[in-house]
C-alpha cells in the first residue's frame, strides 16, 4: 500500500472532467505538470502501452526543459532517431522524467483503461499497462500523483484497488444514473428517426439503454 504522503494512486469509476480541470488550474499556475491519456476502443493506436508511454513523454517534454533533455538523450541513443526505442527504453525514459529532483507535482491521468483490450496476447495489452502502473506506484515518488478512471471490471479492480490511496465509485450514484436517464430520454424524443415510433417503443429503448449503461 502506498503512503499518502508519497503518491496518490486513485482508481475512479466514473466521470473525470472535474479532476482534469482542477489539475489544469495548478498547471496554469506553474504548480504542476500533467500527462493525460485516453484509451479509445475505436482507435487502435490508443489501445496499448506504447501509445500511453509516447504520449506521456511528449506531454511532459512540451512543458519541461529537463524532461526534454532526457528525451534528447534517448533520441541520441537511438542513432538520432534512425531506429525506434523499444518499450523498455520508453519506460526508462518516462521514469527518469518522473524522478527528476525539484520538479513540481506531476500528475498522470489514465482515462478509460477498460477500453484497453484484454482479449489476446500473453500478457494482454491491458495487463502490460496495469503492470506498468504498478511499477510507477512502487517507485513511491514524492511528487507523483496517478489517477485512473475505468468501468468496474474485475481484472482492473484486482490490480489497482490494493495499491490505491483512494477509490471513488460513481457506478451506483443516484445522480449519475439520473443524468444518464435524462440524456437518453432527451435523445430518444428529439431524434428525427424516432419521431414516428410508438411511445411504448421509445420507452423500451430508454429502459434498455439506461439499464445497460450501468451508471456509466
């Protein structure tokens, strides 16, 4: 279990926009650096650990000269970019950035990790990401904060909940479910293709989609 003074690793099952806005305010005041990554099941380039690593490295480099220097060293080690660094080299690069002394608080926000595939490969793409997050948490870096959002899937919970400093679930929140119900209801009754549907058919769609949303 990580000590709260060292790292806040938070598994959040639900919305995340308010978290990002809060961290962004700190970044704008020069009090923090943020790396944000969204796993997207519709984009194959955003479904594995390499996408996560390259995105976080690029974001930290854009806001920090010392981080940029670490990436420049990696570039030189790979023959001025003539070859691609492997995932282990990218992990080492990111860890070096996160370990820099006298850095502001560094936030890593990993959004929708449940959209990282868990269907093929040994280990699977999702297992690789979860293993790496465990590695970062295990470093116990004093200026690092990690936030992960996800649907409540068993494999993700089993890995992250034991090492999370805080765990917030919006899955069963009444307000969350009401917002979803209101959105679906408004969509069904305003969609041009559904205008001629019978009321009972519209209600069936609303009830079915609301149930399958499961609070998300």
